[in-house]
C-alpha cells in the first residue's frame, strides 16, 4: 500500500516537473527567491539566532510579490510573451532580408561591374564552356559506340544462318534444327532418311519431307524442301538439294499428272467449242 502511494506521488511529481508550465514556474520561483533556498540549505540557525529558519523566512522573505506574483509573471513571460517576441523578430528579419535582396537586385541592374568582377565572370564562362565541350565529346563517343554496335548487329544479321528445320508429313513433324546445323558446320551432306536424324521417324510408312528455312548473306529468308531419299548439301551461301530416285519418280508422276490434266482440259475445251458451233448452225435460218 505504501509503495503504491510512493509511486503515485513520484509519478505526479515527475509529471509536474517535466511539464513546461510547472518547470518554468519552479525555475522562476527558485531564481526570484534564491535567498530562501540559500538560507534553508546553507545557513546555520545559530547565525540567525534567536529566530529559527522558518521564522526568519516568514519575517524577511514572505512578501507575496516575491513569493507568488513575480514567479507567475516571469512564467507567463517565458511561456507566452518571449516566444511571441521571438517570432515577431524572426518575421521582421525575413521582411528586412527580402527588402535587402530586392534593393540589391535593383542596384545590380543599374550598376557597372568592376574589372575584377568581369574577369571572374569570364572565368566562369570559360569553365562552363569546357564542361559543355567535355559533355558533348562524351555524348559523341556514346553515339559512335552505339552506331558501331548497330553496324555490328546489322552485319551479323546479314550472315548465313539456319532459322528452322523440320522433318515429317502432314501434322507430324520433328524438329531437326540441330542436325542440320551440325551438317552445315561440318560441311557435310546428308541424305534425307529417318535414320539421318536423332529424333527418328515421325510418320512410319509414308514418304516424308525435310523443310529448311534459312537466311542468306543478303538477309533474305529462303525455304528449301527435300523429299525422303534426296540429298541436302551445304553451299557457299545456300543449301543445295540433289534429287534422289524416289523423289525423281515422284516428280515424274506429278509431271505426268499435270500433263494428263492439261490434255483433259484441252479435250474438254474442244468438245465445248464443237457443241457451241453445232448449236450455232442449228440456230441459223
């Protein structure tokens, strides 16, 4: 119980002493009534005998003006009046500084500069000019470097390269790009068979095709097709296809089919022409 009372009293005293109002009031009272503090702690009662310290203080230092009014007035001045005066002084200082700057600008606009000031300005101009030249040279070097990179990119883009390669038929295709690149890098030819590629046979029992898309040194994209049994050989700037027997037979069949279709078309046109001519003779009077 007593410990709780002591803690409550200590908390109240701490709150009061740390408060700006009470702290200022206590300091003001101690400064104004320093004699009471001095007498209480540093003077022996024998010095003021036959009076005790309390009686001596009540007799000589109990004036209400010193004990109450002056500390309160000092506290009010420190908390209210002095901050107002400080803010007012700061406001007046800012007004004066702005007025001084305006006057300085007005006078500077009408006053000739001295020789030393002119020399300083010339030095500053020369320094800025050097900074500008240095920055411009750096930017020009950046532009040159970027241009070289673009030229290199364009040059690399115009070199021969294989874009894609697939082997199969209809919707079944295997990616054989790595095989064709190895053929090109090793400068060897390859016969188009399922065994020639690592991916194997995508469509068993059918005649398949190899479709290669590549870019030549001019940047043009080209496509070559090779049937199963053909031979693909690397050229200087292209891929050459040598027809095999199966491919030749297929081409011959396609050519014969084309000729048969043309012949059938010619016979159909002649028959239609004869019919039109016959109808024309019938219609004459």
